[in-house]
C-alpha cells in the first residue's frame, strides 16, 4: 500500500509516500496457498476472529446508503484500524481477500446500490461469500464508495482453486480470472499492464530486473510461482511461499508476511519486529455468534501454533490498537478523536441475528 486515506474518518493526508505490497496464489496438486507482504509505515495490528450469524450495518459513507447483512461465515482477519475494517483475511470456507494499492482506481459514482468503505468491503466479502464467483457477483448488490476511499485493487482466491484480480477502473469492476489470469500475482500496477511488461520474460526465464519497483516485484513473484508450478521442488509449499515473500520484501517497509494455507485452513505469518513464524488453525476457534470473538496482538514474542494464546476481544483492546495505529501513521494522515472513537466503538453495534417470530 502507499497510504490509507479515510475521509470517512476525517483524514488529512500530509505526505505522499510510496509503499509496496505483493500477493500471489499457488495451486498445485491440491496445495492451495496464498501469500502476501504488507508494506506500510506501521506494523501495529491484531489478528481477529469474526463470527457467523452476526447482524451488521455498514458504517455510513459520503455518497450512498448503508447496507445490512447477517454474516454467513466465520473468518480470521488482520486488522490495523479496527475490528471489522481488515486489510485482509480468510473465511472458514477458504475464501481469501487481500488488498493492494492501485493509483488510477476509480470506484463507481453514486447509483441505486448502497455504498461501503473499502476495508469493510473486505469484511463483507468474507462474511457472505464462499467462492470467487460469489464475491464478483456482489458488485450487483453494493459498491465501494467513490468518496473518501483509498484506491485499491484485490487478489482473491478460494478453496476450489479459483483466483481473480478485482480492479475498479473507469467506475466499473474489472476482473481477471481463468485464462485471463495466467499468473495469479498482484502488486501495484494494473494487472494487464503488469502482464504485458513481464509475461515474455517470466515464461522464458529471461532478465527479471525491471526499473519499475512494482513491475519488478510482479516479475519475481510470477517467476517463482511459475517455477514451483512447473518443476518438482522439494521445499514444502509454505516454506517456499515465505521465500517468495522474502525475495520481494521492501526492507523495513515490509511489516507483515502472511501465508494462507487454504487447503488445510491454517494461517502462517511473521512480522518485521517478531520474525518467528506463527501459525493458527481454523478448527481451534468457535465462530458461533454467541461466542466471544478472539484476538491476538501481532507484535509479541511467540513461535509456532499460537491458537491457544488468543484472548477475548474487547473494545479496550480495539481502542488501543486503533489509536496506536493512527498515531504511528501520523506522518501520512491525521484522524480526529471523534473519528478514532467511531472506529474502535463500531463492534459494539454488532450482535447475534434474532429471527422474527
């Protein structure tokens, strides 16, 4: 990402700084792996569980009505700016959604669809969709607000082995999937531009050094994914995925490296300050809406399986994470106390859905 702009939260961008993220998807012999590097000014954040059967109404935006839904699936997400506003995650059906910055993004202007913020759009998809095709179909139901949102595009994948890039160009959703997605990799250029500039070099294993940082990372990730797909590499796929992320890391800017094992419903991650690889398993958590959601501060010492180390989520925890993240992002934007409070208190508006008699 380059910078996160929340006009919704009364944000003012101060200094435009270039940051970069990388995502990719591997599908080989039943191994479905999704990798991502998250590059930003702060590595503060938490891992959250999100229940199913929860009644939610989207946070209001500047140019459209809200949308109400009941979460169909539990999920695990990575959150910096508050629970329910994730940067990415995976749900219990194996759908993964992760964001990338994309200059040139233009979301649809106001129409008859309700509008939702770009981060809550991710949570909506994880709450409601089991497959990539279901996610794409939600464009008929809601849209990302055109005012006050960061220009993003997304790489998504599911447990059937399908993947797609989701971009919003000229006010319309643009999708690459199937034969239009020869390399399931995404960085910070439009997918068609990235593919055009690198496809020949990747296929021929030619010179993979490009002056454009985003294109260079795209080419390196494509080459390593392609190599794994087409050869008998003995390295375990999760380890190999971390090696890809290491190859395209951007020094201190790379705060998190995350690997989703979709086939086995496990999540692995490491942070810049705590590089030991942690993992957690979906079966270890109860996603029933009546159960207290769990959370884990990403910046603490631990290795291996941390599923049992999660604690009960609380608004106090949310407030601490949100305020610290905004404080550490102050070189890029400022947020009013009112805006901060609106974010960390949002989960209090959510409860189990009660069916009418």
